[in-house]
C-alpha cells in the first residue's frame, strides 16, 4: 500500500548520488489540495505544513479529508508575493527564518479563500518555544484571524513528537474538541473522528515506514560500496522544508554524494539505536551531539549542519557537535540558510572541498608507502587537524551571539560562582525562566568547565529580587555613556505639531515589564526612571510576585491594565524565543482589552548602545503621549 500511495522509494539527484531527502519530499507532494464531500466539503481547512507540522502532513491531511473537509496546502512557489504582508505581522525581526516562512504560508492560503487554519500547539518541553506555541502568534497577529474572518483550529497536544503516542488515540481528543469549537454545525461525532483518525494514523505510519526504508537502502548501498560517500543534512525538523533547504540537498547529490537526513544515523548498520527512554531527539543539543558521535566512526559519511540566524538552539547545539567531530579529526560543514543563493553555493563548494581533502588525507594515512610530497602533505594536514581541535576548544568557551541575554547572564554568573568554589559541581540560580534555552545551561557550563555540573533552580527571587545578582548583565545599553541619557532631547521640550496638547501638569504613569533580569536590575531601573522623568513621566516599577517562569510577565501587564496606567515599556530580550511567541504575540490581544494603556515593546541586546536605548524609550513615551492626546480629542468631540 505504501509504495502505491507514495511512489518510488528513492529519488536521484542531479548527478549520481541517491537523495533520500528528495524522496521524502516526493512522498509529501502526494498530499496536495483536495476537495471535500458533503456538507463539510464546503469548509476548507488550511494546513500550514511548517514548524512542528513538517513530517506530519500525512496525518493531518488524511484526517481532515477523511472527515469530508476540503484541504488546502501552501503553494510554496507563491510565497514571495506575500512577503510584505507576512513581515508586517511578524512579532520580531529576530525570530527565525522558518517562523517567518510560516507567516508567508498562512497569507498564501488565506489569499485562496480558506475558512480555517490548522495549527496545533504543544505543551512546553525542552523543544523550542517558537515550535511549540506559534499558533498563539497566528491567533494574535494575523488580521484575518483576529477579526474572525478565518477560524483557527489550534488543539493543545502533549508532545511535539506525535509518533510518541501513535498508539494512544485518546491523546488526540483535543483535536476533536478544537474542530467542534470551530465547526458547530457539521462537527464530527466521536465515532466519525476516531475512525478517520485510525485511517490517518495508518497513512502516517506508512509514510514513516517508507522514509525509513528509503534511508535504509541508501545507507546499505553506502556501506557496501567503498567508493560511495554520503552527507547527513542535520537540522531542526522544520528546516527540512523545500523553502528552507534551498536546494542544498540537490547540490550535494549532483556531486555524487548520497544525501540523507539524521534518520540515517538512527538506522546505521553499525549503530545500536538507544533505548526509547534515552531517545536523544527529545533535546536538540543531545540530538546533534548524537549525530556527531554516530558519524565519528563512519568515514564514508560527513555531516552538514543547517543554521538559521537568531536560533540559539542551532548555535549552541551545532557548536557542541562540531567540537565532538573536531576532537576526532572529522570535518563537518555549517551552512547558513538565511544567506543569499550565491553565498549558499559558495558554502556548499567549500564543504565539498573540505570533505574531499579529509578523504584524501585519510587515504594517505592508510597508504603503506608515501612519496616525499605525500609525506609533506600528510604532515601539513596533521597540523591543520591539530589547529581544528584547538579552534574547537576555543569555540567551546564562547557564547553564540544568538543566545538570549538571560542565558548569557546566568552563564557568566555561574562561572563567577564556580571560580569562587572551584571544587563545586553545582550552582544555584534564580528561576526567572523555564524551558527553552535555559535548559542548555548545564551543557554549556559542563563543556566550558570540562566536567559535569548541575543547576539548581531557586524561586527565592520572587520574595527577594536582590537574589538576581548572579553576575553582570553586561548590556552596553545600560552602561554609563559619556554624555549620559540626557543626550536626547526630552519630548516635552520639543515643538508639538498636534492641534491638541496635554495640560502642563499632566504626568503620565508608565509601567515597566519584561525580562526579570532587566526589570529588577537597579542600574537598569535607575536609567529608565531617569529617561522617563526627562520626558515628563513617572516610572512605576513592577511587582516581583507578578512574574512567573511559566507565563512570563503577562500577569504584570494584567495588573497594570486593571490599575489604568497610561502605558507600559515592555523590555524584551532581542533573542528570547518565548517572548517572541508567548508574550510579544499576546501584546496585540492585551492592547485590544486595555485600549487606554499603550503597550510598547523595546528590544534590548548586547549591541544596543545607551544612545539607541535612550531614543527607543523616548519614542515609546512619545507614542504613549500621542495616545493620550487622541483620547482627549475624542472626549472633547463627544462632549461638544
């Protein structure tokens, strides 16, 4: 059934290399737009097929079509036409490219008249917050959804890896509830839903089996032919989409390489798959480390890591995997999928050259007799390998630029703590955040200190914010600038162009919310209070009891709204995944609930200067004052 349904088991690249990834794309292409039947056929559901949905398209497509709904899939060749619309609704420029692509897919399907979007969310795990909760961004920022023109079917599932509960259909009950919440007139019965689900799971299993079979055949061919070589393209799952991979797989296949996904490491003939309870795919850094360790003793297999800007998971986990490979004299490549086409070509060509040199070096080592020229070449390569190891060790002490400032600050504070207690193997840190990138701290610290260490999270900071002093934030924006914050001209000294001005004695009350390591840092609060006062306002510090790692600072925003303050400065870590999704995505919704309270997000990163921060705060206060002018104007018109 699988072969008949999905087509040929293996695709060839432009050259002689087998391309198992292309074969997977070919299977996915079978799940295209499809008209439904009966009354439900009049309702069209759009399946985004991005982020966590990649790889599970067979399941969702089959479920909705079996129930009789019409289904629409994104037409990736049309995405460029919706770039402007998509970018206008993206919650942060620093969000990853795959998330931005998801916005484009949404607008492309809305343009073709869908009635609802299907975008599951997942209970927070060690997986990235963007992947788990992006349906919240869609709910709060896509105009057609917020205005009710397009419905959103967003069930909450217990695990982003659905294969973990294929045999537990009751865990899909939230999908039925979400469908019924949208479709109140023709919603399926329990029996209809679970019958369709059984069919959908059969198709998904067949898809999974076909993918495994294709990779197994390619791996066997690779290991039984000494002249064959392969590359494992390792990336986060949602990078393995055609609009993100950008033909990289085909470029390697065109040069004769067998192209494989990380699935190849799992089914390698020379590897023993780990027990289920130790499945490394539950954590990105463990996953890529596992891939690196699996490739060490496979001379015919090289690893290509795909990386997107602003993804801390990529930055940390790839650095760890590269170090492991370098320690064993194995080369790998890191390709930036955000780069222009010609730059990607150059990176692929550099990788090909590097892999060929590694293979030639290994053949020289295995040779029984060497010419003088070959001996010199081998010696030079040995020096290169030693340099590679040294570089890898140096990189292990550096923090990636895309790591959030919370992790960076906690990391530096932890190093200070270990410096004071060099024999200690544990550190106690304030639990200002949970999940996401902070879960990488133990690995970062262990790699840097070259021993296993534990992190103990402490909630004490809520009662005593002074306990947040775990090390300097080292944010340039809050360092004392030569001219100080007064370098900017206070807004109340500027010439107003509006026909209405605020009373001279008006002092807007402006709240502060955001990252706890920013909001409760004395120097940060002092700097912001001075800026706010210079612009005619009064800063209201937040209450630490309103900050919880589970929901960020949304509770504080609710408290400000009930108090009726004039505006809020929302300090956000420029590289915080959860703020991009959970918090930044909900600001628009909260703004609609409290229209009199102007919410302004201010992103802060290590490269933000004090002058830039001062200007951002001034502009934010300007927006708050403008909103008060508008309200006064509206009130005067109503009383006239």
